[in-house]
């Protein structure tokens, strides 16, 4: 494996960013996408458990059914501020 110099690394990162912006989508593999979703789900559930103790199994099931990453991110942020499970 070859390491790039600092200038070349910056140039590569800029070109990759431009390429991603031109595609209007990030370069994520299916495995990376599933990992992000799984981690968000786990974090949402853990935050709720820390704030409220035991949480209903149907709530856990509902969180686990969500498959939209951007919606999961919104739920995660909301979970930080939520005052009740309702």
C-alpha cells in the first residue's frame, strides 16, 4: 500500500468530494449504509432506555422497522430532547 503526500491527499479528497457532489449522493456501500442504520437504531433505543428505563417492546420494534437513514437521524436528534415516551 502506498501513502500519499499531504498535498496529494488533499487533492484526492477535494476531487472525491467534487465527484460525490456531482453525483448528488455519497459513496456508501450497502454494508456501510446498513451499519449506519443499525447504529442509529441502537443509539435511539439506548438513549430512550437511559432516559426512561425499560421501554415497551413495541417501541423497540417500531424503531427497528425504520429503514430511512435521514428519518432515523431526525428521530435520533428528537430522542435527545424528548420528555416522555408518548
